[in-house]
C-alpha cells in the first residue's frame, strides 16, 4: 500500500514537472541542456573536452548513416535525399566533420580558455548552432 502511494506520488510529481516545463519553455530548454551535457560528459568530470565532443559528433554522424541504410530499404528516394544532406554538411568548412566541428565549437564557445566546455558553454554552443542550422546555413 505504501509502495503504491509512493509510486502515485512520484508519477504526480513527474506530471507536475512536465506541465511546468510546458508552461515555461525556458525550463524545458534548461532540462534539454542538462541532458545534453550529461550525454557529452563521458568521464563525468563536469567538463566536455575535445575528445568527448568529437566522440559525440561521430556517434551522431553514425546514427545519420544508419538512418540512410534503413531508409534505403524502404524508400530509396528519401535515402538519397538524406545522403545528399549529409554530404552537403561534410562540405561545411567549419562543421563538416566531427573533428572540425569539435575544434570549431571549442574555439568559439570556450569562454574561460580551459579547452573544455562547462554546462553553460555547451548549452550556449548548441543553442547557437541549432539556430544557425535551422536558418539554412548548413
């Protein structure tokens, strides 16, 4: 009985947090930034260095290539379009490959000069890059 009450209480707390985040988008964005930082900080030292950043970007590229393979089995036209977008991104002189992107991000968003990004710097970097890409510059 106590376990059921505890589970119901936890579920209600989760719903309240979700409703609060929906009502206040800045809280949802802060949660996304925290989640992103935790995914990037592989050694849990509260910093994301170039190797961690490069690793995450390489995993992202690998997921895109896997998606092309999956699409190719279902819809060759969509697969070719996605492959073309991936190739177009690779041509970007700043963010084309995981190593270039990691170096670019560190050079432009490491505000304290320690060659690693803290949680705030990661959030700022990916907010700017997301906006930049959504404007069609890549």
